């Protein structure tokens, strides 16, 4: 029972008792008691009428001047209404500022409800996505019908992005994020300029590498011929040094061309059977030659396990991992090459290269696939590495729907694993 109700009951009792006392004096206690109660009722009836009139006018104005509990109620209602009004104004101000700030953004923002219908968008969405007022309340997939976008949207991968070419020279990157109870926000950004710059970079690298290839081949050939000649004293060491550097440059140009081809070539011809056992046997023999018998190189390959893909690209990726293990494992170390089934049902295929080298510090691992990133620059150059091997591995695996995982511990060696999905495993 609230304080207001208690106060009203107390007032009723007081009015009734007062009437009864007066009735005892005049000899009519019952009648006067009822009249006291009626007086209480009439008094509060007028108060209720005043409150009702106030409510009709709007409770945002000052409440009527009423004594007693009902006056307190009117005051509390008025105070609550003013607080609510202030909160509403603050909320509306926040919404207005959000809309103003989002309207100033060059990125398109679209709010989508749990039923995939468009609720709201900023000004940039009008230009970038082509939304108009009549699109409000309609499903987003009715307006952006690209098959790639539909697959991306239905995949329900929060935080992921996709880049789509919407015209000859325009590319739009879409990001999708969940919030609230099943709602989503779609952010679209014009990335045409960055795509153009990236294409210029790729073309430059490809053209420069192609143009460097011929003169480097000539220089390397003459240096090789000079190495076999009887050179005057003092010329042997410089020629050997130039020969080593030209060899390294040839490897660098070859890797740049390979990487450029992987970046610019459409994903094609990656569904042919690849006989992995013979491919790994060949890589093992090449690794032994590179090692010059300074390491123990063991091959463990599950018989009858093959995958689909591009054999040349797969060989390039796997050989890069094996040759890296040879380069960065001290003399006398062991390198183990494995290829077998993996997963709870054994439906996927996993390639592993494990070595007993010096290992890699944890903070280096996320950056290993960056171009020219080196854990130890001096040591990498001495070993003959170009800094592009793992970047090539990453691109090849992406083209084959595979994933690269790296585990390493300083002083205990490293393990590089490539897991191929079940759709690429050839069932026998």
C-alpha cells in the first residue's frame, strides 16, 4: 500500500470521526459521520477534476494548487514528466548529432533489422549504394542483388568484408556487423582509388621484374663463365661475390614474377588432380641437394592421399616451406615432411614441415607472410632467402581454400602446417 493511499485513508477516517464527534454533540452521530465522509469525498472530487483538467491541458505546465495527497501526486507526475522531457531532448540531441556526423561521412552506413529490411541509412548511401526513400522497409537483398554479395550476406560472418566491382572503374568494399537483437549495420566504402594504386604497384613490379630478368640472365651467365676461367690474382673473390649476388637477384626476380602472377591471374585451373606423394618425393630430393647432406630430411606421406589443385602452384608453396626449413635449421638438425589426413572424420588433408631449428619468437609469427618481412635480416640474406617465400605460400593457399598455421618455440624449432579442405581431397 502506497503512502498516498494511506494518507487518503487517514484523511477519510479523520473526516468521519470529526463528523461523528459533532453528531454526538447534536444528537445525530451516524448522520454527521456520513456527512463527514461525504465532505471528504466532495473535496477530493474537486481535486480529481482539477487534476483531470490539468492533464487535458498538458502535464508539462505547472500542476494545480491542491492541498493534500492528490496535490503531492500531481507534483510528482509533473516532476517525472519534466525529467522524461529532458531525457527525450537529450536522446533526440544525441540522435541528431549521430545523424549529422554520419551524414558527413563518405562511407555509406545502412541499418538493417532482424528481418533483413532496411531501417535507416546516411547520405553517402544514396550516392554509393543508390538508396532512395521508397527503399525504406524493403529487404536489402532486393536492392543489392550481386550473387557475390548475396553469398557474403547469407554467410553471416560478422566483421568480414567483401570487395565488389560495380562498374568498369569503381570498386566498393562492404563490411557487415551485428548489433542489438539480430540487427546489422552494413558499411560500404569506395576503394576504387586504393585498387587503382594497388594495380599500378602490381604492374610496376611485374614489368620491372620482367625487364630485369634478361639483363640479369646475361650478367649471371658471364659471371658463371668467368668463375670457370683462370682469373688473375685478386679477381677471384670479387667475381665469386658478384656471382652469388646475381644468383640471389635471379631468385628475387623469379619470386617477384611468381607473386605478381598469383596476384593478377584469375583463379583458374586449380581443380586438377595433384599426385602429392611424387611431388613431395621430388621436393625432398631438392631439399637434400640444397642441404648438401648437412641435415636429416625425413618424408612421411600417407599412401593414396591426393588433392585437387594446380600442381605447379602447390609445388611452389610446399617447396618454399621445406627450403625455408633447410635454410634456417643449423647443421645436424632434422626436418620432417608430413602429409596425411586430418580432422575428426579424416576428411581434410594436412601438409606439415617440422624442423629443429632456432624457432621464431611469438611476436614475429603474425607478420611472417608479409613481403620482405625478416625475423633476422642479416641471417636471411646469408641463407639466400628473398623474403617473398611465405608471401607466395599465402597466396597459393588462398587460391586453394587452404589455411596456414605456424607454431614455434625459441630454441625448439618450428612447425608450418597447411590444411586443405575436404572438397579438395580426392576420395578413393
